[in-house]
């Protein structure tokens, strides 16, 4: 797992390969998030109610995940360097879709009530 982390958690994961076109250099930028969890249990259970259970126990588990999400790009020109965020566009699209879905379900619900 640590080998995989070492290959994933690099500068190239956050800042992509530069793209050069028409006198501009564009560098993609992403957000990288890692999450890990683990647990272990141990215990002895005896008789419970009328069902006899043998004493015993132990257990364990773990897992992890990685999220890589594009957030924008750096634009380098002879005159300036600027960061252009694309997150605002993603949020606006999500809100628009949620609004359309909510409207659709409200319309259906209202139509069903009128039909009853």
C-alpha cells in the first residue's frame, strides 16, 4: 500500500503535464484526497437467552480510498500568469441538475394528487 501511495501522491498528480499552445502554457491542477480507516474487535460472548453460543471473538478490517478531482488550470502567457478555477462551473451544473430533478418530482407529485 505504501508503494502505491508513493506513486500516487506526487506533484504530477496535482499538477498535470504542461500543455503548450498558441503562446500559452496551460498546467492542469487537481485536488487529491486520501482517506484511510481501520478497526479491530475482540471479545468473548457467552450464553445469550436460550441459545448457547461458544465463547470467542476477534476480527479486523481496514480500507482506504483516493479522490482526484480537477479544480482548474494555471495559464502562463508572456504578460501574466493566472489560475482559472473550474469548480464554480461544476457547482453551478450540480445545482442546476438538482433543481431540475426537484422540479420534476414536485410536478409528478402534484399531478398524482390531482389525478386521485
